[in-house]
C-alpha cells in the first residue's frame, strides 16, 4: 500500500475532520515518535553543558556538542517532511533543568560515561555507532587505567583474536618507525609500545582460557598506512606513528560498536563491550 493510501485508510480511523486537519491528525496519531533513550541522553548532555559552563569550558563544550549530535540523530531517525522539519509527532522540546551550584567535573563526566554506556543496551542499531563514540570520548576524558579484561564468551573469541593480531601488527609498525625516530619522539613511541604490549598480554591470557592463542608472525611486511608512506627520516616517522595511532583508535572504536550489538541469540555482551570502549578511549587519549 502506498503512503498516500495508507494515510487515507488511517484517516477513516480518526474522528471526522476537515481537509488538512484530518491529515495532520493522522500524522500526529500514527506518525513516528522520538527515540526516548536518545532524548534522555541529549537532555542529560545539555544539563551537563549548562552546569559545567562556569567550571570547565572545554568539558561544557564537549557535552554541548554531544547534545547537538544526539538531537540531530533524533531528528534524522524521525525523518523530515517537505518543509524540512520533523513530523509533529516527533517534535522534541529542548529544555534543561535548573542549573546546579556545586559541580564536580570529573564526577559529572564519569556519570555521563556510565549513562552513555548503559544506553547502548537500549538504542537502535542505527544509533549504536554514535552512542558508542560518545561513550569512548567520555571515557577518554577520565584517562583511567584499563579495567580487567572479562572472561571471553564464544561470541567474543573471533573479535578478540582479530584484535590480538592487530596488536601484533601495531607493535611491529612502531618498532619499524622507531628506527627512524628522533630522540624527541622515542619516548612517545616507547609509551605506545608499552600499552600495546600490555594489551597483547591480557588478550593472550583471555584467549588462552578458551582457545589456542595465535602467535605473532615471524616477520611482517612494512607497508604504508592509509596514504602515509613508510618512514625514511624523523619527520616521516612522526607522521607514520600518528597515523598508526589514529588507525588504532578507529579499529577499537569499530570493535566496541560491533560488540554493543546483541548476539544472534539476543544476548548482550556488556562486560566485553565496556572493556573495548575503555581500550578505545585509551587509544584516543594517546
């Protein structure tokens, strides 16, 4: 049935009204509704932005940007009419609560991170990447130590193995770049290597509990990274390391977003998802 035919049929179900009024009533009654989880996250972000404005301008700006993105996502999911507006049934009033007088920045952002992670169990698949990214950004602000890796479920094994192999490649790439690095960036490379080696250790341990642990290749072929050539001097080594780091962030963000989806059996993998978010946040913070 075409949309027009559908509206015509639905119009018969509402009280008799004239012309456009009848169509508007049908749209209001049967039209799309805003995603309640996204709206709650957006309002929380707006409240945080307001409360942090006089305490930490950067934190306030972060939460304001996140609120904008969430409201934009609500609007996108609702769709637009011919005038470029959301249907009236999907209209959301953007309001904030009364501002708080005593605000702790770390506590505010930590609570926001928890709310955002928890919301991943509620948002639609279409919005999962956005909400995962916001959880990662909030976790990165905190800069806390990685939590212990959870016990792997069968559904997580393939992802964990892929990430372990990725970490092997990252270590090789950083070692290769280090041979061209200036003394000024050697410390940064060594710090990155230390973090990757710790990830390797915990991934090997978790995988070893349920399966055979893949070992690194004897050698890897050095390759350019997404348009950044192999290093030949200190300057190109810096560019190469920066690109490796950015790709690492994207890799872990993608893994976290995928883990936010329930399994084919409908089971959620909250502990694994949250650990991946924490690693992605660590990578983003480098």
